[in-house]
C-alpha cells in the first residue's frame, strides 16, 4: 500500500454454524464484499482469522452470490458445507438478503458449481437447507490393518459393513464405520499415515462414525482432514451429506439422518441430512462477532 492510499475496509465477523447457542457448533469467519481481494489476500486473511475455514462473499454472474472458502493453512475448499451455510446465515441475519418471512430460494456459486440454498424462518430463527450433488462412490478399502493403524485404533474397532469407502456429494471423503461411539472418541490418527492413505484413495478427509442401534437414523462422528491442514473439524456438511447418502444406498436408512459431531472437541454440533435424489444439509447459526476489517 502506497503512503497516499487508504486501507480497504470490509465487514467481517464470526458465526457458529450448526449451533443453537453461541460457542457451540463450527465457527466460520466471514468476509463480505470480497470482490477486490486477490487470492493471496484471501489466503492470508484466512490464516489471520485462524478458523477451520473463512468464506469470502462476492458478486456472481451465474448466481445470487459467489463464495470462496479457505482453511487457515491456505487451502481452498469447495462443496456445500458449513463454509457455505454459515455465509448465507450471516447474510440473512445481517439483513443483506431482505426479509426472510417465508421460505426463499437462493443460488450460490461455489467450487465451480451453482447450487441452491433455501432459507426459512423457524420460531424466530433462520434455518438454511442446502442441496449437494448426487452421490458418487469411490474406492472401498479392503485392507483393515493399515486403516486401523492410521486411525490409532484396533482392527476390531472397524466394522465390516458398510465397508470403509470414499463417497462424494461435492467433496470426496473416506467414510469409516466404527463399532461404537467410544471407538470414535478413541481415534487418534497418525497424520502421515492418514495422509498417505487418503492420497491413495483420492479422498480429501476421513469421517469416522458410529450408528446408534436404538435409533437407526442417528450417528456420532468425527472428521479429520490433514490434506488441507485441518486436523479435526467440529461440523462438516461435505462429509455428513455423503454419509447419509451412502447409508441410504446400503439400505440402512431412509428419509433422513441426524449426525452429532464435534462433541469430543467441546463443540457439539447437530447436522440434519435429508435424503432425496440429492442429500440436503440443514441447520442454523449464531453470530458471535461483527467487525470491520482493514487491509
């Protein structure tokens, strides 16, 4: 910046996504009117916020808004997860989208795709519901020993069915069924081993989960994503969608599933996945900080 120039001032803040109260759910940093920012500036700002992800909101020639999201490590991420849902909930709660007095459909450009999102009022709050893309299934892992070692678990902790498999409804993740919630909480992945395994199956992250036998449409999960420098995530829509769609394709659930994530981190999150031709992720958010960003 030259001595004569003035710093750009942008509206920014933090919103807890998939949360009913503040300081729960998955925090997201949001920056409005980010069209003039370079990619380098976006990456540096994401590092400055040091959240799991920071979403930059821009104008779009293809949709109502364009979103770009980066991790604190500077990796760009796509897919319709908490990074997208949180940005729309932020805009709605800040009054940037006009009144949300009845369900309204918007279109978002993200990761090269244009996807719909519905915002609706429920008991004085605004909820968002986003469609992801149709399920694409990838590699199945037949060798349990390397997987167990990468997750810091015993081989008997990994269930045979449904098999560990890569699933994609916008982003490809490895889904691993564990025998119970205690095994999910015991997982202590070895970063190098998990990275090597994920690269071998062309997956971005790993979603370990257990099913509630007494309530079939509930799951307990944790998410690890070392490929983008994100060790553990508190709520991951791009993993919850594939999990719901994969379980439905195996005939284990139908209609919907509720996934609890982030509890081990002290950031309990509840993700609702509705299952139609494409999975839909839904949830609310709580704005915890508003401010002005000068760069």
